[in-house]
C-alpha cells in the first residue's frame, strides 16, 4: 500500500529553523507532484509549497515565501521542507501530499509548534 511518512516536526522558538522530511514508499514517487500543506487549530488546511516531478516548477504560499524551501530527492523517494525564520503563526500540523491526476495520497502529519 502506498505510504507517505512525515518527520522532523517539533517545538522551536521564533526565528529558529526546522527541516521536515516526507518519505514515500510503494508507489512511483518521481511521477508525482509533491506538496506540503498545513492545518492550524480551527483553520482549514492550506497549501504551503509544491514541487513538480523533476523540480522544475516550485510554488509557495505568500506567507512562507523567502523563508521556506521545498525540495525533493527522487533517488531517495523523499521530499523536504526547510523552514527558516519560523513564526508563531507557522504553528500547525504539516502534511505531505502526493498527486498524480486524480490519485491523491496524504501522510499522517507532523506537528510544528513555534513558541517562546
């Protein structure tokens, strides 16, 4: 069964950094567009960043531009989200998503908390 497993979340202070990883298994990773989403308490899930199959196109939400970087390693079946200059408003559960046409896969999420 296809699977996405996120890791790297945690509790950090404002201004610090975290690197999230999402390991994919049991599907052809390099064929999928990969994205990171997040959901804060009481809010809808929102798109954070997207990277196409070969990494040629990358998009970010305005709220994270210049601070977050999405990347992927197709040899390792892994997508990353480097998060710098974290703010309290970045606190959320972060989810990895894989999409190919109508096939949509989600991970279980990893909690990121930014607090002093």
